[in-house]
């Protein structure tokens, strides 16, 4: 079986040949933790979680690191606006992020390094770049001199002229070249910072990922992921720093061999933005739809394409998930974890083609309905599992994650009593009340059944 990925570095689909097939290593840029993550962040997390699950399915060991950027100007600004201590902001945001990820069935990576816990390694990396002549100090800053790296632009395919042109807005006077970027910046007294040979200060964002990936995955590793918006300048700058520090050259893939980027998320065909009023946090959507529905919807579009986020799309995804779970309800018997069918794995091997994998999932579903066998159920469930879907038991799915189950059961009891006393008006009122709470009830021979609307 051949596995391929579209590699942004070579601009083509390439066969995936890990450095060590016994241990595939992947790094993905994580969130800057100052506010709730938005649905665009959810897409990236779901895409790379699916890649992680797929790799775990076909390789004996996968090491996945995704960082938290917990020192950044955005966090400092939030602290200034709210007066909340920085650690309180970052801790709270990390907890929200974990809660959101759990709801979306996104597995925890093997490592979740925080930038503030990797400062000594970052200082070491800056020192190394200064010593090797790739970086220079100016007015308390340390800057990377882009003209010293022949391969600058190798990932984003931008020419030096383009990048200098692009960087021309508000060029700091201490920069040798407009495109030079910050490795270390000074912090004022009382501001968050660390002592370093370059003075009291804090790391630049790009530097953080170079240092954290090296610490947890080594100087060279297999896959580096992130959203397409990170290609320039973030990933371009990571490459510049890491190649120069390790003495690699751009022609021979070192640092990360495969650069995998997910497409952007649009809302109703438009860019998502607070000013357009179409900005949604993951929490906004999780409050309305089960996490698995959001996940299924997101995986229906190939990761490399833009994803058009619509509520209609989510409603359709919910209908399909209900159909899938309903099929599981009908066929009794536990499913054992087994390898997913080969045609399903092959679909994912082709540049993580999740739409194709989902098409196969539909075929397996049809087959299950036809055969009504435990074997067909096993194929269906074990395929969905690789996509992080159908992980709940079907009864729980239809009940939904309600936190007021006691109240619901009590109301159903009251309604039963009312019916016994022929107080149909009251029974109807209770039904209406439950409906308002988002609960649909159904009178069956076995008694009253209820589910989330
Ligand atoms: Zn990064």
C-alpha cells in the first residue's frame, strides 16, 4: 500500500516515506491561548486528528506534538484589557480548548508543550543562530537576517522581492532588511519575560515552534501540519530558523519532510470575521450540535479544499449520523476493535481522502442494512472509528448529552400519572414543556421513550 500526501514544500502529491517507519513523528501548530477557539481552529484540529488516527492505524508508533502558544502579544493585550493574570487567562483557555477537543473526539497529542515551558531551549536556539551568523542583535531585539538563508521562500514560493514588498508596512528602523523577523524581543519591566544573553525579553512566535518541535521530535521529523494561513510567514520562518540552526540545506529535505496544510474555513461562502457577524467559536456550535456531527460535516470536505461552513450542512450531517446510529441500534452484539477494511484504508492513504472514505462508509452502511449481521456491523464501526466517528453507544447517542436527565425522567413520570388520571390537558402540557427543553417523547408498547430533538 502506498501512502501519499500533498507536500506544500514540493507542491505535489508525494509518496510518504517516514524517516523511521517504526515511529512516525508529526508536529502541528496549536492555538495561541487567549480566547475561545473558533470553528476554523476546529477544522485544523479535526483534520490533523484524523491524520493522527490514520497513521496510528497503519504504523506501529506515532508521536504527535501540538503546542500551546502561551506567551504572545495577544495574551498580553488581553491581560491589559481585563486585568486578569496571564496564567489565569492561559490556564482557562487551555481548559476550554481541551473540553472543545474532547467533544469533537479529537485525541490528545502525545505531547502538548507550552511555549513558557520551553524557554531555555528557545534561548539556546537564538544563541546558536547568532553564533552561526544568521541572526543579529539590534535595540534589544534579535532578528533573523533573511538574506543569509538561500532557501528563504522555499515553502511559500515567494521571491525575496515579494517578501520585502509585503513586509514594507511599518518596517522597524533597526531591521537590516524589511523581511527580517524577530527571534527575541525585549519586555518592559513588569511585563512577562525571561532573562537571556540578549536581555530581559520573550521569544518570537515562529521561534517557539522550531524549539518545541526539536525538543519533542528531534531535529528532523516526518510531518509538519497547520492551516494554509500559516505557510507564510510562520512556517517559512520556522524553516529558515531550523534549517540554519541544524546546518541543513533547503534542497535536501530536513527539519520536516512533509508540510501538510489544511484549507480555510468559510461561513456561507464568506470569510469568517467578527465584523461580518459570521464568527463562531467552537463552543457556539457545540451548544447546538453534537461534536460528532460537526466532525462528520468537516471531514466531508477534503482537507486541502476550502470548507464552506453552513448550518444546513450541519443539519444534513446530523440526519446522516442519526441514520448511522439507528442502524447500530438494530443489530445487537458488541463489536471488537479490528483493522478497518482495506478499501477504506486505501481511500485515506490517498492524501487523506476523507470524502472518499465517507462514501465507502455509506456503502458499508447499506451493506449492514442489507445483511443485518454482526460482521457487517464490525466493518462499518471499525471504519468509522478511524475517522473518529460512531464512538458512542447508540442508546447514548439518541439520548444525547443531557445534564438534566433526572428532571426529564421526573416529568415523564408526572405525565404518566396525569394520563392515568385521564388529565390529558396536563399530559399535553408536560409534553410541550419537554419539547421546549429540547426533548421529544414517544409512547411505545414498552413505555415512554425520549430523545434529544
Ligand atoms: Zn507553529
